[in-house]
């Protein structure tokens, strides 16, 4: 049953202008692309954390309003790495993970690359998932030997619920008639594979431009 869900028949998709036809990307491809993307984002985040950490140390040493502002700014810069990665690549129609797995993200109605506002909105969800995952893991490990405060306990519950909601939204594609996740529908997107231009019905279109 689980194998069928991962490889369920894909739904057909075509843009309103009929310039190509495609099918929605199967869940296993989307999971693989997401895993690669998040690995790359984590590496970028770690690389960025070194200069950011130095600035945070400076801010804490300075103290006061200026120091607090520096710490807050550097924290925002760290999250900006995640936002910038997904905003840029989603707006081009492919993240690097999607390119590796030969799948494409388009605006559902137009069938073209997502509008920058769609890409940013979708990326903000990714940032939220990133934060929720980190906090859910951090607050659930043994790092807090003296127990959690009420505020931390409530935040952990919210973070775990956020991760669960994000996963459930992705799994929605298994029952969606159009093969789209709940997040695809909210942001007006569709993720497809096997794009065949109408003018060249015997040739698949590649994200690498070939």
C-alpha cells in the first residue's frame, strides 16, 4: 500500500495556453529533491554561521541597544540564507534539488515560472518549517536537563505541531485529484515532470535547457 502511494499514477497537467503537457511529479521525486535542497541549505547555513557568529559575539560584547540590534540583525541574516535560496530558485522554476530530479515548479494557472511574490511566499513557509524543525528538535533533546519552562514547553508543542502540519500538507498530494500538495494549492503552484512541448511532441523538455 505504501509503495502504491509513493508511485500512484500521476495526474495530467497542461497550462491554459496548451504550449505543453506534463504530469504531476510523484511524491518520491519531490522527497528526493527536498532532501537535496535542505542538505544544500544546511551547508550554506553552516558556512554563513561563522561570520554571523563572530558578529553576534561582537554584539554581545558591546551589550546595550546596539549590541542587541546586532544580534537580532545577524539572526535575521541567518534565516535570510534559507529565504534567499528558495525565493531565487523557486522563481526560476527549479530549485537545485528539482533540477537533479528533473522536476519543475510552475504557477498553476499560467503554467510558467512562479511570480516572485509566489516564490517569496512559498519560501517564507520553508523558513517557518526550518525554524519549527530546529526548535522542535532542540527543545525535545536532553539539552534542557533542568526541564522546560512553561513558555518553552508551549513553544515546543507549537513547533512539533508546525512540523506535523507541514508534513501533512505535503502528504495531501497522495489524495489530491490533481496530485498537488496543500501548499501547492495555497500558493497557486504545481510541480510536474515529463514536460512535452506541443510543438515537439517527441521530445521531453529539460530544466537544463536542452
